[in-house]
């Protein structure tokens, strides 16, 4: 993920997600606040949790995401 980029804030109705950071620092933004996740760290996002995962750093972030069940037709973007 390039520096300074972000997806939109959203929720999943069924899917749990796990973000695992391999390189860089990813910000996980929720209603509880922001949390920086570095190499070797993971964060779990349960269904119905508003979240956004921007790269607020000056370096690229490598962070695969595992979702179960599938996020197909499960995402609702929020303002």
C-alpha cells in the first residue's frame, strides 16, 4: 500500500478480518481510535466494526488481509 493512501471507512456484516503487517506501519482506524500496527503484528476486526486501514506513514506497507467468510457483497461503505 503506497504512503498516504487509504480506503474508505466501512463495515462488514458477516466477515471477520485479520490484517497482518509484513512491512511498514499500518494505521487501523475504528470508532475506538487509531492504532499503529507494525511488522509481525496483526489486528482482528469483527463484523459490524467500522474500520479504515490507511497508510499514514511515508513508507509503503505490505499487509495481507484474511477475511472469513468472504467479503463478497458484505461491505457497506460509510461516510
